[in-house]
């Protein structure tokens, strides 16, 4: 009788939990499906097959003319795209420049648009979703920055006016006058930018690899910047949101459905909350395809990097990152729109792990700053094989046929657990299995569903048995799979504070 009960109980367990034998993924299993169009549904990004999408990726931003020249050691090439896909990255934030789009008043550079479209196609063919980021740092070359063409801004530095360089040049009085021109649409600068973004939107209309257009990187308030401290600046944000809506309207005229990404004004990086979509201070967002695009940087760590101050300052990062993610939660709940962290990066693995854990807990995607091509005039080693890369390359659900419930990953040992509530979709759940964490193969365990991919596949596909929650666990054969971070903590592989340095991969510089 005891033996019969044991056999019966084992049969029930087998029916509930399917366990694979260890297997090693082979190189040809890294091949990707082409990227599909994304749209928003509430706080989620959803693909054409009805699946909730989670994005992990990098920035690739060329800030200097002539912009986007694959093979120059900066812009991604087809070989970089293969490498990124191999490591499981499914998004790239590709920098575009107003200065490149409209180098002369009223003249769109069609050759530049062709280079943008070509780079999008290269990435999309590997299943990589591209966010086109209208990038600026320091407003314009007028102040040693980039972004706005010199013809579009009339303000100029005064003779002898000190320029301390990025990022302190934002405090220059004349640069603040330049930003005032932007927000006041003096001389039609916003109108010209809208025309340029409209031309970009038209060029990529219908391209499934384009996940969105980001209207402006790290917008500075200009002369009113002090009003943003210490609790945010609703008066400026009202003007700023009107500018974002104006630019969105230009994009919509050329491309009615592409997601449009709005950043908060850049005092967000100094711990200030945003007043976007905060009635009555600012209007609610009416466009159905707007995505919030904050950054998550730690000021103490950035000071250590930029100003060569003591690395011990990084001890204060926890407080700032808690504040940043609290502000993300407030905006996301208030506006009911998705969030993608479009920049973060640090050479300190503890700071990095905090961002990644906070994103996992909320099922929020991210794009790391920064990746530069390693296939240029001189090939360079794979930058993801170091400590920072091991944090970024993760086992994670890229597309879920359902609603995410919880996600946990240990970047040290590779233990992974994911639970979701299934719903009908045209394709199954897809989980990328890190190519760095399972040298001896991996074991997959599923409760409430079945693995439908081949043993050892780099992308595990799962189909639910019914409507009950599905839990997927992946781990090394020598692990029980239980070495997982607790909710709200950095992943179990966060380690000790590292030696710091630039948060870039390849040869790009840290920054925004």
C-alpha cells in the first residue's frame, strides 16, 4: 500500500512539474526571430502576438558628425548585433541627432535617414527592438555639447565666459538662455525639431524593429532650473509637457501608432520628482502609446567618476536609488503607462545590481549606458565577459504569454525563478537562458505548463496547461535552484563594491 501511494504521489508530481535533464545550448540555437512591433497596454509593452515583452539592452549613441558609420568602432555592425543577440539583449537605444537630421534650416539629410533605417534593419533581423533616441548633451556644439544644430539657437557664450565642460556647463548663464529658447519655441526651434522628428517617424513607419521614438534626452529646464529644487517644478513641467505633446503631434502626423518615449526633466537625476501627467498641475496623458523613459544614475558615484572624487562616496547610492524607484512607481501608477529605464550604468557592481534588482521586481525593461562596437578598425574582446557584463547578461523572460507575477535571478550562480498568469497569445512564452551562467548545462522545471523547446535550447519556450499560474525555474545541475534574491533586494550575486571606473562597454565614455 505504501509503495502504491508513493508511485501515485510521484505520478502527480510528474504531472505538475516537468524537469528537463541537463543540456548545453549550441551556437546555432542563438538564432533569433525578427523583432515585431510593440504597443502599450496599460503599464506593459506588448508584441504583435499578444505577449508581454521585457527589454534588456544597451545604448549605442554617436554624438559626432557624420553620425552612424558602421565599422568606425562606435556604431553597431551586423557582428555587434550577433554578439548582442547571443548574450540575450533584445533592445538597443540608438542615438539620433537633430543636428544630423536637419543640418541646415529646413533641409532634412536623407542620407542620414537611410543610415538610421539600415542600422534598424540590421538589429531587427536579430530580434533586437530599436528605440530611436533624439540625443543631446550640453544642448549644442555652441557650448561644446551636441544635439541642437547651431543654426537653431541664437544664444552664444559671452566673451570670457568660463565653460567647465559637461555636465557642469549646464550652469552657464548663456546655455540656460539657449534652453529658454527651446521651451519658449523662440525662432521656431521646437517647430523645426518637430519637423525633423516627423521625417524620422515617416522614414521608419511600419518597420517592426522600431519600438519607439524618444523625443529628447535629458532635457534641462534652462533658467528656471533652481525652481525644481527641492521638490520638483510643476510650473516648468507644465511648459515642458506642452513641448513634449507638440513634438508627439509631429511624430503622430507621420506615424500614428509608434510608441513615443517621454523623459522627465533632467533634475530627476538629482532626485527631483516629475510632475508629468499630474493633474491639475499638468494634464493627464491622452495618447495611448506613451512610455515613460527615466534614467537611474547615482550622483555620488557619478561624482567619483567625473570629478575623480573618493569612491567611498558610492556608499550614498542606496538612498538615491530608493528615491529614484519610488518616483518611478509614483509616475507609473499615476499615468498608467509603461516604463523603460533608458539609461543607467556604473562600474560599481553593487550600484549596478541595485538597478537590475529594482527593475526585475517591477518587470521594467532597461538599456545600459553604453556599448560601442568592438568590430571596427581594430577588433576588441567581448566586453560582456567581465564582472559588469555578468550582471547584465541574465536569464529572463523576453516575451510572456500572460501577466508577470514575480521574477528573480541570481547573477552569481544563475538560479532563476519566474511566475506568470497565462493568457491567450499567438506564440508561447520565451525565456532567454544566459550563455554565461551555465557552463555545464542547465535544468529547467515548470509547474503549471510544459517546456516546448528542444533540450538545451538557448531560448526556452513554455506553454501553460490551463489558466493556473505557471512557474519556471532554471538552474545549474549542481544547484537546487533555491539561491534566489528576496523581494526588494539586489540579486544574490551583487558582491562587494568594485573598483569603479566608467560604466561603458567597448570604447564609449560614461555619460548621457
